[in-house]
């Protein structure tokens, strides 16, 4: 199991930082609704595992 930190800060993009091994997401209140926030977060959660296994 891989543990990845999640950093929520005021910003405009969602991304995975390989160097810090963390997912960076805007604050939840910046999204139009909870579904948008979580769908972006879950999408990013799948990327590090694929990159690390290749």
C-alpha cells in the first residue's frame, strides 16, 4: 500500500507532485460542488500508482 499526502490549498489546479509524493488540490469551497471536488481528487489518486508501477 502506498501512502500519499493530500495538500489542500487555495489554487486553480489539481495535480500530483512526484517529488513531494502528494496530491495538491484547491480548497473544497473552490469547486462548484462536493462531487466535483471528490471526482478530481479520486482521479488524481489513480495516477501516482500507474506512474510508480511502470
